[in-house]
C-alpha cells in the first residue's frame, strides 16, 4: 500500500531529522528478490510476494541506550523527560509506523 509505506517512511525520517542537529540522515532501500527456483520468469516479472524491500534509515543523531531502544515502539514513550522537553512529540509516531508496516507484512526494528 503506497500511502501506508509513505507514512511509515515519513515518520522514520522525521524522527531521524528531529534528533540529528548535525551530521547526516540517510535513507537506503534494497530490493531482495526471492525467485521460485522452478519459475522460468525473469525477475522483473515475478509477483510482489516473491520479494522483500529492505529500507534502512541511519543517522548521526543523539543516540540512545539499549533500554531506550526497547521502549521506542511503546505508545507515549519518550527517551526521557528532558527529551520530550527539548524535542517534543507525542510518542506515537513510531508506534503508528510499526502498526502500518505490520499491516503490510513488514517489521521495523532498531539496530545498534
């Protein structure tokens, strides 16, 4: 669903940009085809179920502890009270992102 994917990407990028005052935010995407070995079709003619799009957002932002990363996808969670005061936000953007991606059969996680 293009509109759900667009919203998820917007949420991920907005978060990265919000917490990166200097440095970079990078979005990368890779199509990983999983062709049926019995199919003579060219990869460009394969059905969507035969591939996975891996999207990665990396940044040089403020960073977080493993404990903060664990709570990242919980509703209304903020890294700390000072984070909310400095950066704002409802604590729902990444929760919504996770739900959107799961509805499409995807997943989101933090790599540290």
